C-alpha cells in the first residue's frame, strides 16, 4: 500500500500507543522517583559552584591560544547562567542538561576515550573545539520532553536556547493553520538596514533581536563559527560582529521567510554585498544540516544503548526526522553560479568535516567550464564589446539544466550523491520542472525528495525572471507534499507536523535578487507560508535618468487602467494612438521595446495584420535571422524593429539606426533603459515615448526615482516629460 495512503487514513496512529516518558536525569538512565533526597539536590548545586580542573586548564591555556580563551569564556558563561537559574528557582535543570562528563559525551557521539586519543590530525585546540560542540548543544531529550500540551518549546536558560530547536518543535494549533491559509500578511514594523541609508526591513511579526548578546557564536555551531571567522580574517576583515555576513546570517537564523530583492549582483559594481549574503545563507544551511545530523546521531546512540526499552523511548523525545533526508534546496539560474556557490560551501565547511570531497573533479568539469553549446541552451557568443556586467554574468557555463545532491558525513562531503540520501540539493527551476514532468508521466518515478525541504534558498531571482518564473512556481507548488512511497526505515521518528501535512508552514524560504516585481511578490505572498512570519527589504530609488548621455525628450504617457484591464488598454492605446502616426510617417528607424514575450507576440501579429514593414529581434530568434534583421533595420529596408528585454539580457546587441524609440512596456532591469536610449542615433528628430500604468509602479520608480514615480502615479495629469 502506498505510504501516502497509509498516512491519509490515519496520520497520527503510530503515536497513540506510546506515552511520552518523563524527563530523566540522563537519557539512558532508568526512571527515578520524583522524591529525591534533598542532600542529592544540594550536592548537585555544589557541583555547579565548584571550579573544575577542566576550567583551571582552560584558564591557564587561554592566555596563549585563542580557541582555549573562547572555550574558557563560554564555560564561565554556562556556569553563571546555571547559578542565576538556581538562585531564582525559575527552572529545574539537571547536570546532564547543561554539561556532562567526557565519558557521556563520547557515548553520545559514538566514540570512546581510546578512539579520541587515536584521532589523527587533531590538535589540542581541535579536541577542545570538539568537546565544546557537545557541551554547547542543547540536551535533545530535555527539548523534546518539554514539548507538552501542544505548546512551543521555551527554554528558560539562554545556553540551551536554539532557534533551530524552537522553530522545529513548535506545534501549530488549528487556529494558527487557519490564519496561515488566509495568506493575509500585515507588515507591522520597520528597521533600517545598517549599511544602507535608503533601505529598511519590514516585518509581519514583532521586531526581532538579531542576536542573543550572550551567544558569542551568534547561534552557530562552534566549528562552523571558528572556520567562518578564520576565512573572514584571511580575506582582510577586522570586525566580524558588524559585518554584512554576520548581519544577514542573524536575520536568516530567525527562521523567518526573507525577501531581499535590492542587493547588488556579483556582476554589478560593488558586488561584495552579493558574496556576503551568499556566505550568510550557506552558513545557515550548514548550521541547520549539522544540527539535524547531531540530533539524529545522538538519538541513534541513545536508542542503541536502550534497545530493550525501544518502544518506550519512541515517544516524543525521538521525533527528529522528515519523510526524506534532504532538508535544504538552493535554486539558481546557471551552472556557473552553482559552481561558485558549491565551491564556497566547501570552503565554509570546517576542515575536519571535509577531509575528502568526492567527485569534485567531475563537478569542476561539468559546472566550471563553458561547453561550446549544449542542446537547449543559449548560444555562447563573442562578448568583446559587451558591458562589464554582461561579461561577468555570462562567463563560464550558462547551462540552465542542472541538479546535484550533496551529502555531509562526519569527515567527508559527497557530490553527486543520490537525492534521497543527500542533505542538500542544488538545482535550477528548469531542471526540477523537467523532473516533475517525468514523475507525472512515467510510472515508478517520483520527486519525493522535495517532501521534507525545511530551508529553501532562491538566489538571483531577478535572473530567473529572465528565464521562466512559472517554472519556479511549479516547483514550490510541488514541494512539501506527502510522499507517494516510504523512503526511510524508521517511520516511528517522523515529526508529527509532517504527518499532519503542515511541512510548508515550517519551511523557511529566502528569496534574493536585485529587483522585485509582481511575480516575485505574488510568489512570496502566496507560496511562502512560514508560521514564523515574513521579513522583506524595501528601498527608495534614485533612478537612472542621469545615465542617459543624449539630450533626448522623453514623454511618459500614463494609462489609468485597472489591473484587470491594463494589458488591453495598453494595446488599445498603441493600436489607436501610436501606430497610426508610425504608419503615416515617412521616417524609419523606429524601435519598439517590449518586456513581456506575450506582448511581443501580440504586437507582432498586429503588425503582420497591418502589412507593416518590420523585423523581429526576440529571445527565440535564430542567429542568422538576427544578423539579417539588424542589417535591414540599419539600411532602412525595414521601418520598425521589435526588440524584447530578454533578447537584450542574453545578447546585449548594439542596434544601429534607431531614430525613434517606443517603450511599449518598461524594462524590469533598470540599467536597460539608459542602455537602449544611448543607442539612439544623434539625429535632430530623435524621440522617446513610454507607456506606463499603475501596474508598472516598481519598474517606474527604479527608472525615474521613487519621488518622481509617486508624483507621476498620483498627479491629475497623465503626460510627463523629461529632457
């Protein structure tokens, strides 16, 4: 019987026969009486107040070695927190829930003291770092057993506070689910982005604190933090706490849905922001994956030590899995970008966890170099005269079809891993849509590896809009469905909200790009339903009109249309007001710039019906036809040229012979507006006309500036002139 059908019949059945065990002093200890002698409690309290030989050692070594100093500082913080809690009697914490003996740590991690002594290549500081990983990890049994009466886990002491655990252990109520299904988001607060005077964050929940001031690791696992800090210093950074990398990681680590569509791409001038954000989301993914791995590994060890009590232990304390293993998905537009992301992912992984990177040579060959031409890809053209940003973006392999699974083990990274046993999948929306189509058409195939994605990163969304945004929507609609088959061996450990079909409410989506439009906003509002809430960046734009080199008169015509009638009114205005003037004019050199492919097809069919003299230059036009059309237009053999934004994006042609320019619709990418205008030949009769409506608000403000766009959209007049 298919796995999905079993769950649909009785999604919570497997949990009903087991009671949640009461919290014990140790995960492996037998159940103890609640009436402990007071002397035992006093002895435990005195143990916390005593400075151990371990602390003496850390203190002595701290003056000469930074890792030891950090370890001692963290140890003192743990002690202070425990003392304050004991004094206030606000929480009951056992010794094993804060720190434990080295023997217990070895048991949980699956190693012995002898194994630890024989570990090759581990320096003393590395061993201290390993011990800190165990000390600073929250007690999983404490966290799971604290989830009672359908309440979110709230830890009363900061040392065990983890956004990872708090987010995944929250249990949604029916009221919360109903509210999320309504898809109504109200942004209640604003906060400036620290490095930009014109940008700010807006959020749907109460304003959050980026960092816990008591956490010197900013919510990261110790190894990850130390490795990231070392790389930051090697690159010339001197203040990590105030860096963009740390700022964005703190935002991502809140597990809110994030939309930041005002960043500069790596191909643009000042693209350091892009690499900083990439570092931040990679670290967030690594932190999530390794915390998941730690939780599962520790629970495996505890269950193996208590096999005779397996049924009892399979209560709420060991619900740590989803339907499948992959927990993170990164969607990117090109192989070349995926190549840089995966390379950086490997660098940011601690050296002890990447002793061997399997299949890296194959990965470099398939993703690092541009093929002459792959079937279905855009032709690679000479770019000697292209703009600098074009050269950077389209250098390397620009294939849009790729998908790779990545698995993290204790010491290795495996590229090209089977998707169902991978932790992370890096893919393009184009490839995933093809896989979804195959699964629907061919029996025995499925995409169930998308069922348990908890982190979704969509980077360079602005480039994806130049491909096909509907592909991305198709992927999101297919994601987090209950799988058709069972893909894991122990269904007893699946988290309850997976079985309830609420995975999409726990998935965090991080959407990044250089601009936003209606499609991006609709996806963020309707397909990103994280119960934690949303945060997005908004900016005031200065406009790009100063970049126009020619003294040209630009006439903007506003159409007072509703959203429903906007396209029809635009076409009506062109066919009745603009085209008759073009038809009666004896002059040629008229370029009509169109951003939408469907608008391009409509105008093409209209011109054919009118027997107009025109040529085409679109994204699907063959190279031979493009060369012929450019020649006809320059020689005056064709009066009109239709030119699409995607054609300009992928080719950046220098079109000669333009005398009159008509923007049937404004470009999404603001830099294209001055680029196209600067191609106009310097004739006395040159002119530029622009059609816009309320639907073009975002495009308009990026081109003319936020202040001017507001006036143009609210003014009683509908014609505006810029010179």
